[in-house]
C-alpha cells in the first residue's frame, strides 16, 4: 500500500508540512518495500491559487491510498474523497513518526475538511 | 476626460473626493458620470441616493462537464492556469470559484466535453443623482473575481465630458483595472506615515501604467507634512490640501456632503475641479 505524506523537506526525517497544497515536498511511502520516494512540490506550492486542488490530483495520480498531513482544505478534501483516498490529518512530528503512527493503526480518517481555503 | 481617484491606503477619502468633485463638475455645467469601481464595498451611493434606471447581473463564462462525453484525458486540467479543474481517473471536477473565465478548457478539450455555462459575479446598477449619471458595481458575496465586474461598470460610462471613477484601495488587479485607461489619476492620501507609505505604492503603480497623476492631501493641517516633502522629492504635484474639519467628518458620517459642510472645503474642491480642468481636459 502506498501513502503520501506532506513534508517540509525531501527526507523521511524531515517534519510533516502542516500545509497540504503548499507543502514543499510530498514523500511517497510504499509499505510493501518500506521505501520512501521524495517528490518536489515547489511548483504547486507557489501556485497563485488552487494549490490544494493540483496537489490532490497529484496524490491521486501517484496511486496512493492514503494521505498523512497537517491540515486539509475543502477543495483538496473534495478531490481526495472523490478518488477514495483516505486523509489522516493533525500530524506534527517527522514523516517517520507519522508513518509509524499510521502503521500502529487506530487512526480515524478525516470526515470533513480541517483547513481553510485560501486564494 | 476620464479621471480615476485612487489611494493605496483605504480610508483616505477617495469617495469623498470623487463624489464632491463629481457634484462640483455637474454644478459647473459639465456632463458627469461617476462610476463606483470599489465593487467589494461600494459606498458612493450613500452620499447620492441615486434613482436607478436599471440593475443587471454581470455574468462570466464557466465550464460544466458533459460526463458522457468526458474520458478524463486531463487536457483541460493541464491547460488551466488557475487550477480550477481536477482530472481524476474516473471524474473531472470543476471549482467555479477558481475559474477566471478564460474559455481555454473548452477550446483545448478534444471531446467537446466542456460546455460553456455562466456564473454571476454581481450586479451593475445605473441611474442619476443630483444632475449626474451614476453607476455602481456590487460584487456577489463570496465572489473573488473582481476585474470583469469593474469592466462592466466602465462600459456603462459613456462620452460624458467628465467620467470620474472611484477606485478600490490598494494596488491590486481591481485597481489596475480601474486605472488602466484613465487620462489622469488623482491620488488621495493623508499626512500620516501609513498614508505616505501607501501613496508611494500607488504612485509607483500609476507611473508603471504611464498615467499622469497628482496628489490630494486630505485631513491636512496648516503646517506642511512629511507627505508634502515626499511629493516634492518625487516630483509629483499636490493638487489640493483638504483641511481637517470635524464638521466634515460629522457630515460624512451622516451621509452628507463635504462641500456642504464647510465653505473652505467647498472652495478647495472647486479649486481642484478648476486645476483638473486646466490640465488639458476636454470640456
């Protein structure tokens, strides 16, 4: 199974970026191979508007089944739900920590957007 | 002559200058059209109580997806500069409030699956008040796309000898849209550091647009302020200094006119009208 984690840096030891659409990096984690791949999100992060929409589309294209992030705004939420990607929010530590708590289970997927839409 | 009244900082007195200048010009026998381009919070009507001849919606094109024709190829989403389209493997989604109505998606769609529809930006109201033509734009609550609505206000103004446009504050796209085809820009400021700071931004914008301009210092005291020095340094003319009068503030708060609240303010505004007239105005 594949996850995407919003990250402040390219390494799994970097902190989870609290923003989803404007995260500097997206880190892809594959649970079968336990491997991490970093995706530079600078272009989306600097979009004048609609960063969340674009970023959500990118997550769907990656084939990820779940997203771990800080907050998820209403438009990105709509896109991810439509594509059956589960969203887990509220992460504050490192990407590694976030993946660990996902592995431990007991996480409730986000039922409604918890970020603010910005233009 | 098309005059835009702009400021940078909000609350400096753009609307006071625009409304009172328009009335003085009308009373001097000019044909005048006042356009309130501050469509996010129009307020010139509060001083004029116009009789409206029409109120009409302003629509812009937006796409809707024909889900039967769409095969989710993603060309529309890849083209959209404003990220208003998300193309998923089994669904193409449109976010109307991000759309800038460029029409690109239905031009690039290879499957004719993007159907042009419309959304309302707000309304334009037009009528007359106190011997002048008056037009106001009013943005729909929740809407963020402003320039096309300002264009719609400007389209109602005609060949009046004086078209006076009350601009929104700031230096953003709506201000550029208001100013772009003006013959002259009146920059209203106040003698405070904040007023001067934002005057500098507005002056920079006006010069980049290549439009001649002059400054009106509102709430001025008798003593020259640092804003006066700034204008001298920048080589921009001071058109008028409107004296600070409590009576004017009280009148404005009640929807009254500055020129009727204080004779000295009326004289300054009349002088401003003559100065603008002498600057090569077609009369």
